[in-house]
């Protein structure tokens, strides 16, 4: 069956199917309030305003290191908005879906243990230096149960060392009973250190979120 050569005759090269898919994605993004492209009106609402502090930072999700601007309300001290940094050469103000939604990393009330009143409860240390962190544990489909953060760390460390010892190969200093999972929250340099940690722990089992 003959096919049309989209590179000739002034064709756009975009099929009707692709056009509809792109349009639907754009509509969904608009409905969800995700700003993939730079929005000058949003920036104008905060830049230079005395009641807001705008801080330039880097998106935490991947090694692209897109620039972000985080807006803090000076009255409440809370982060109220986030948008792409229009001065960043990496993204010129645009953000992907993850970057545009990363405001929820800060103030989503649906996060487990995110807030108690106006204070986060997941801090590792209290003002007096004692640990007051909260972690949550569940087994299978059971209920989530709160536990002290240090207790959670101890359980994880003990479980990993026990699993490693189950099939430790002293010849090549390697265990296949444990595995590490990477995250796009960390970029190149932290990932390099993380991979060193995995090797020193004694396993070659490692995978990354981007491949799942």
C-alpha cells in the first residue's frame, strides 16, 4: 500500500492521530494546572513584590537540572507557588510534568505525616538535638503504623545486613540477596556517590527508577 511522503509537497509530517494525542495532552495539562511552558503572568505576580520571596533553585527530579523559582509568602512563611526559571539556560522557564508538580513535595497535605498543624513532623532532629522524626511501616496490605525515625533506620540497617549475610560470597565480596534502587530525585554527582556506596556495601544488584 502506498504511503504519503510527508517530507515533500508541503506536508506537516504530523498525522491526525498524533495531532489529537498532542491536543488531548495539552488539554489535560491545562485542566491539572501544570505549567509546562514559561508563564510570564505568573512571574509578574510575584517578582519584585515585597510580600513574597522568590528563590532560584534547581528541580530535584533528574540530571537535566532545570531551573525553578520557588515563591514563599513572607506573612505565613509557607511556599505558595513554583514555576520555571526564565533565566535558566537549561529550560528557559519550561518545566516537565514532574518539575511543574514538584510544589507538592513541599506542601501537599495528603502526604503521610507531612504536617502536624503548621510544623513538619518528619524532621530528623528537634531543636534540642533529640530525634523526633516519624516513619511509617506497613506489612503487605496492612495498615500504616507510625514509628520513631531512628527505629526505622535501625530496622532497615539490620535487615539489609542480615540479608547480605544469607548468601555472602567471600571470593568476590558480593551478595545477590540485597538490591539498591536509584531515584531521579538525585542527579549525576549524588548518583556517583550512591553507586560507590552500593559497591562498598557488597552487591552488584542495582536498578534505576527511569527503567521501570
